[in-house]
C-alpha cells in the first residue's frame, strides 16, 4: 500500500510541498500507518510566492514546522465532522 509521500512522488506534481515536508521533518509522519490528509498546494501556487520567500522559509525550521503542521490532518475525518446539523 502506498503512503502519501509515495503517491505524491509518483504523481510528480507537489515537489515543492514534499520539499517543505522534508525540511520540516514531517516525512516520517506522512509515511506512518493510518489516515492522513494534507492541504496540497500545487507547485504553481508555490511559484507565485515572492522571490526568495520559499527558500527563506525552508531554511528556517522554527517557522516552517508550525506552518507545515497546519497543512496535515491525522486520522479519519468526514466532510460533516464538527458541523452543526
């Protein structure tokens, strides 16, 4: 069974996102068993950032790790979880 990093690598699109997860030391989390959902901006979205900002973010783990943690949801969640009926 593929994990998120294997599937993303095979798809070839979110290479900037994978680089960010590697820089933030999240690869083990994404390879662990269990369900995990990520917000996955495309490489095109990363290219829209101002010049040098992505490199600066990748070099600063203290800033990158909290930001990347907001991009990962572990466990199973349904679309209507937490919504009032």
